[in-house]
């Protein structure tokens, strides 16, 4: 589904980038480590039409992907930002083509594109949700639960999220922390929508272990193998009854098309940062919708800036499964927007104000800032 109407053109005067470090409400453990705070880059685009905000969702270390905070900071300040500042007047849809000569660095590109989009749409008084073609006013909220100390602790953690109203549970797994954990949660909650996320922790040699998950009636198993193991994912899919969902492997609409053609996946998790921006994310969702493939919106522990954008994306009709757009309080005691996302009857409301529809709390932003740089035209 093409955009109903492109965004207004703007002239970018300067870019302000900040590295933030925000404490998490509790440690978050996955197969690649434990996080106790969220390091993230926030972008402020200062244009002739007003300001816009974006978020570069890298982590401090290159463990989820090859991208990481200092690398994104370097490429954004040295190459990507200056390239945009030299453009004169341009439409947000031109950000990706302008940055395309620079190989990779999709998360950095996505954060810059979002900031320009927010500025342009605010100037029009148009919401990001309507720009993307979203149709839902609220979206069902799933929660991602990190690896706990033992299966019993995991059950109690899941119980707490179910009591809060979350409509879908995702638990993180890794070798040795998989079958017992899934069994415990499924035994305690036989009817809940449940899925597991391996974050690339297994190999095809683990197929027999992964096949044991079939008995738990899972919605899907997310990214069991390494991101470049597309052929192995296709082979694994022949050995499992549980649908395989790809996450890290899907870096573009081409990657999605290739994975579908090979039979490597029957569900796709779309993360705008991972694929280079929300416009590319929308193209992937359109591809999946045309192919009859379920798609959902993943999360990267975003602040209120990225969380608002994700809510708008997840409200698009192509997104048919509950995603990871949780309430801000799931991860943060204090967010950097004045009205953080909250859970209402298991759903998160899609912002409808101009641009992203959220306002940044500048005092909170300042408190969490550990580095900053301004680029000028």
C-alpha cells in the first residue's frame, strides 16, 4: 500500500545528537547478555518548518547486530548527518536514497529519517499514524520477558504481566534455558498466546531440541539460528511444526522476499531500526500482506519517541499479530516524553497529534544525556 500523500519538504538547518543512558526498571537478560540500562541516541532535526525527533536504537555493544552506539555516533556525525545537511530543501522520502551510498548502518539511517519525518509532519499538522496508513486507534500489546533465575521465577514474572493485562507473552530462550522454561509457563497458563525468542542462539544441529518446543502450542519461535543462516532456517522449518519467525535476518524488503522464497519463515517481525527506517518497514509489511504472511512490530527497548513511532506502525492493517509495543513502564521508571505509553485493557493507544504525537520532556532528556554534538549546515 503506497503512502497516501508524501510529507512536506523541509530545509534542514542543523542536527542535534545526544547519547542517553536510561536505567531500566529491572535487568533484562537475553541470549546475548544482560542490560541494566538503555544506551540510545536521540536525534533532533532543526528545520525551517520546525523541530522533529528520532531515535537511533543501537545498543552499547555489537551483540544484537553489528551496529552499536559509538559506531552509529561516528557514522551519523561524520557521514550521514553532513550528507543530509548538504541537501538544501528535500522531502523526508528522499532521506533513504540520499544515504544509500553509505553501506549499512541502517539503525543510524532510520533515526535520522524519523527525525526529518517528524519535523515535516508536525509542520503539516498531520500524524505519523495517518501518514503510514494506520487504521487502528489502539493496538494489542505484547510483552517480552527476559531470562529469569529459574522456571519458577519466570512463571511469577509472566503472571505479573498477565495481571497487568498484556495480551501476548514472549519469553527469551537460549541453550539450556529453553524446554523447562517453556514447559513451566505453558503448564501454568495453558491458554495464553505464547511465543519464544532465541535471538540466534542455536544452530541447525539443535533441531531435535527445538522440535521439543512443538508440544507447547506456541505462536512461533523467533530467530532460532544466526541471521545469515537463511538456508538453514529453511531446512529447520521442514523439521518443526512451530512456525519460524525471522527477526535479525530481515534487514530489508529484499531480505524478506528472499527468506519467503526459500521457505525460511512463515512469520516476520518488523523492526524499523533494523531495516533502515519506517518507510522500508512499511514496504516489508506490504510484501507480507500481499503474500498472506503474518507480520508484527518488534521492539528495541525504545524511549517514548520510538515507542510512539512503533505504535503507529503496528496500527497499520498489515500488522495482524500483537507486537512488542509495551507500556513505557515495562522498561523505564522515567521516560523522556511528557506522556509515556500506558496499558489500557491490554492495549496501547496510537498517538494522533502532529508528527509522532508526543512531546519530549527536555528536563528528563538533559538528565539522561551523557554526550552531545550539533551539526550545522
